[in-house]
C-alpha cells in the first residue's frame, strides 16, 4: 500500500494494478483507497490479467466481483447513498453508473451521446462531491455507499 501511495504521489499518471495471493477484504479496500486502479488475485488466468492491464491502462478501474460485494452494504449506508443521490445531477448519476461498470471516458461519451471533455467535467464534479481524488476511489466509494450495484 505504501508503494502505491508513493508511486501515485510521485508519478500520478502511473496506474497501479495490485496482484495478491491472499484474498483479504481489508487489504483490497486499502489498496483501492491508496490509489490502485485495480485489484486481482494472482490465481486468475493470464488472459484476465492481460485484460485487467488493458482496462487499467485505459484509465478505468477493475475490481473483482467478490470485492464489489464486500466493499460495503446498502443497508449500512442508505442515508449517505440517499444524500449522494440527491446531490448528483441525473447526468452525473449516469456517468457514475457507467464508471462503476468500468467504462472509459470515450465509452461513457459514446453511450451518453456527449463529448469526452463533458464526461471529464462530470467525473471531476463527482470526485468533488464524493471527496475523492481518483476514479478507482469514486468506484470504491459508490460501492461502499451501496449507491450502485444493488
């Protein structure tokens, strides 16, 4: 985790994909919170690792399905999720949903029939409203609140 924080601080353009042998839920959450763009168990196939590298390279997040289920529970965070829902515009909600599906800015722009610069503006506003500084943190926070994925 310390290496991820240091790498992202010194070279924020570098993407970090964590590979681990142990399935430790807390470590996974800490890894994403430290700025990693993805988290995988080492026992996945080489094809999955290659796909994850490509996804992370294209500046989207990748989280294993098991992590998405444990990052948080909707019932635990229902008031925060409701407050976030009220704070986001309908378009920001659409962008957040697509972000959580792992879509790139271009894919989001194509899906919503808008420009990539408009998508970047929405992502920036979402980050501000969530109080986070990276796309993976947006995704992790949205799942923690139970805002998406239910």
